[in-house]
C-alpha cells in the first residue's frame, strides 16, 4: 500500500494566479461553497470525492435560500474542507496570504461564517482568527458567508492553482513561511511530538507505550489545541525532529527547518500522501508507520483508533537519527508495518554484476554470460551464494535490476526472492528499478552458507518479443546486490 502511496512521478505546477471572476458570479453556500457563472462551475470549488456533482449542483441551485448581493471587492476564501485545520492552513489560508502579499490591504475576504464566529465553535474559530491575525488580516476585513444563502458578487477575485493533484504549490509554502513574523525562541533543535489529547478520530490505542518511547528519546510533547497559531509555527520552526499522527496536527511542517526528520503514524490501509510534498519541500527524512486499525464498522476505517508496535516505532526513530554518511540510495523500505528511509548500518555484502565486479564468484545456476554492465538471469530460477557474514540480526537486501519488457504485450515482470528457503517477498518491475526487501532476524545465518533464490517465471526471449535474434529465455538483468545491516544502535 505504501509503495502505491508514494510512487515516483514527475509533477508540473502551473503558475499561481489571482484573477477576477465575471460580474454576476453566484456562490451557493451550503457546505461546499460552489461557485458558478452562467451555469458553469468553478472546478476548484468542487470536492473531487463527490460523484455525480453536476446533478448535485442543479439541486443546490434550486434550494430556496435567501439571496444577498456583495458589491465590495473581495477574494474568495470559502471552500470545502475549511472546517478541518490541515485543509484550512494548507489550502485556503495560503490564498489569503498570497492575495495580501500582492495587494496589501486592498481586499476583504469572503469566508465561511461558521469558522470565524467563536460563538459557534470557539476553539476552532479562535485558531482561524489567530492564523489570519498572524498575517495581518483583522476580523473587520472578513465577510462571513452563511450556509443558507445564494450570494451574488459584483467584484469577486480568486487565487487559483494553490493546490493541485501534485499537492500544495511550493511557492505557496515559501510565501507562508516568509510572511509569518519570526519570534525568538530559547530551544532550537528540539525533538517535538504533536499529540492532540481531545481528538475524536485517529487515536493511538496504546498511546502510553508510545509516550514512553518518546520520553526515552527526549521528545517534548505538545498539544496544538492548547497553543496559538504563532506558537505552533514557532515550535515547528525550532524542531529538528518531529512526530505526530498523520493528520492536521502535522500541517506546521511547512514551517519546519531544512532537513527535518519526521516520523508519522496512522491506521493501516489508508493511502494518504497529503504531507509528502511538504516533506520534499523541506528535504525531510520521513518514516511513515501504519498500524492495525481497531475498526468496529462504524464511521470511516481511516479515522478509527489504531495500534503502533513499539519496537517498530523505536526502529524508525533510531533509523532517522543516523547521519547522512550512512544513507543508502534514495527511497524507503518497509519493516513489518513500518516504512523508513534507507539509512542503514554496516554493509554485509556488495556484489557488482558489471565486468569489474566478479559476480561470477557468487553465481550458481540460472545465469547467462557476463556483459559490460550486468548479467541476465535466464530461465525461471537463478541462485546466488552470499559471502559469509558474521551478523544474524535484521538486514536489508537491495537489488538494482531491470526487466525485459515490451509495452505492447508485457509491461511488467514479477520477481520473487527467497533466502534459505524463506520468502522475502518481491515486486512487479516494469523497467529499471531498485527494490528493497527486509530480512527478519533468524533468516540470515551467521557463519553459514546463505542461499538467495530469484524466481522469475514465464521468461521470454528478445527474439520472441521482436528484438533481434537473441533466443535466451530472459527476465531480469542484475546490476548490483547489496546486503546492509538494519540499525541496531545509534551511530
């Protein structure tokens, strides 16, 4: 699931635009604040999780709401999700901050009336107003939009392309960081754990066990619900190590320092990568841990209480603490239900399949002849004998391989790996890839012969795929094999 959540991909960000909507633009408040002009919807106001939104739009437009006209120039800052802190700070507040940065003092801001009225939701509205005040926006510049109204605007502006399928725009993060006043703090470099005590969803069921680990590791625990917006931002600014449940409490990551180390936890099987772009922007090292959800069938499984395995959590924190000098090539690896950066310890074996690497010393059955940069595995099975090791604890096997494929009929191949008869798992490989497989304690034998088997059935020859006259039954070319010890102590 996590490999599907964090795929390698190339993303394009469009320029952020501040534009004026046509005279006569209508906003249907409700709970989603849909905007239309001449029957056409503004797509950025439509929640992509809604199915038949065109029919729903027609129904909303017919609701017998009262109508109001707003003549003063204002920027649209009401949108689905604004009642959730992470979406407010990460998607909607940046629109206001950017508009204010471009034209200081010019605009009022049309917002959901419920989130700026402390008599409705005191804690949340107070936090929203604090966040606006931190950027110089006072309450007298806010236009509250009621849920039971159709609003007609003479001069409505909107900020577009803050958020897209790629995530938050990096420029929006830069503006949010640079426009927020900095407050002197006395504790830079802290380890910070963000834990909400009054959260109604996504609670750690064995929180006491995790708090013990955090205490041993020197983390300061803070409850964001008890801190002002500025105080939260300053905590993130001065913390080199962060921990939190995957959710709104981590939105302060946009204010974190470069190279911050982050560990998050969440219920298993929730494919959410909301914060990944924030991690990339801060050049973070990231450990994403998922635990079993204690879901009763009520509500959403992703919001259910869940367990965090303490030993997995300790392993993730320990791995994050290792210096860059022992970091292996990029990406992540999974241990149990834990995904951690590949920052590992001692190299136990390093087999180079290029001509200069002498991989033939370790090859047994199922290999073709040596080629300049690799060796092809032939047939459905190939075998490697690992060099002797004096280390029998957990380790990581890293394989640098590429598959013989053809986009017209064979777009990926399956590679399964076994160590001394025990399955380490595998991967579907579509091209050149580096895959990582965890070796649990007891599988790797110290002072004994360790046999690696690679299973790659259904081999085809290049000739059968129309690539010349080569009749070898090929599946994968091996370029490098590395065996590294998992972290067992701080380095």
